[in-house]
C-alpha cells in the first residue's frame, strides 16, 4: 500500500490534509507542487485538472478536493474516527466545514493574512481595502462559528473531528495577524478551542514554516 500526498507548503488546504493523515497515523510520501507556478508538471495536471492542491494517491486511486480526501482518509485508515456517529453532530460538522470553505478561507487567509504578513515579506504591496473588507467578513464568520461551537472542548463535542482539523489552519493564519488575534479574543469558545487545538501533537508536527504563523 502506497499513499502519496501532492501538496504545497503554504496551502492551508494541504495543511488540512496533512493534519488528518497525521491524526490517523498514516505513513505517506509527500510531493511538493506549487499550483501557482507557470511550469506545473504535466504529470500532476493529469491527476488534478484544476491545478489545485492537495491531491491524494492511494495505490492507483487518485482523489482531489480536500473534503473528499479527508473523509476518505477517515473511512479507509485505522485509528479513532474523526466523524461523529450521531446524525445531528455529523450534520453540524458538515455545516461548519461548509461555512469555513465558503466564508472563512478567503477573508481570513487571502485578504487578511496575505496582505498583512505574506505580501510584505515578498516585497508586494498591501491592499488596505482588502484587509478592511476581510476583517468585516471574518468577524461575521467567527461569530457564526462561535454560536455553533460546542461549549466544552472541540467544535462538535469533546473529541476532535474533521471540522476542527479543517478550521485549525485557517485560524492559524488569521491569528498570526494583529487584527485576527483581536477578533478571536472576543469569542470565548473559539479562543478556548484555539488554545486546545494547538496542543495536539498533529498540529505541531504539520505546522508549516510560514512567516508569522
């Protein structure tokens, strides 16, 4: 059995997949692919025609899209389940992941983190309008997640789930900025959750060497 993850070191979605693989104790080969490079290998595009990361290859089975990858890993490999058995909890997990993808990633990572930390480090200009818009959107998203989060422990209940592993990289980037930390500290449950998720060995083992994060 061979497992290979094609991923990009700065991609939050690649980090999500790596977190899930680590939590399930899956040994895998890592192949770095820069989806923004003009010379993305043609071999990779045969596996993922959308030029995105991550992509998982398990023996001859090729799978892209992070949500599909993480659910597959949880289903196929041994270890503690990362999805709750209760139907309502499972629905809540799916809801939270959907909120993160639809309303969290872009403002937290692409608008706030990229402008505040990443772009200055590589000599690119900061778009302050993007930052302001991103903070407003992120505040609404964080407030919604605060309302949905379990009052004790992780997002769904007292055990870690795919929802936690999906959100953690987004918050890591967002909280690396002054504005992001300020937003987070105004939300009691998510602040406690953030302190807890950072103590998991998988988080430390997969955290990328990224400016500010």
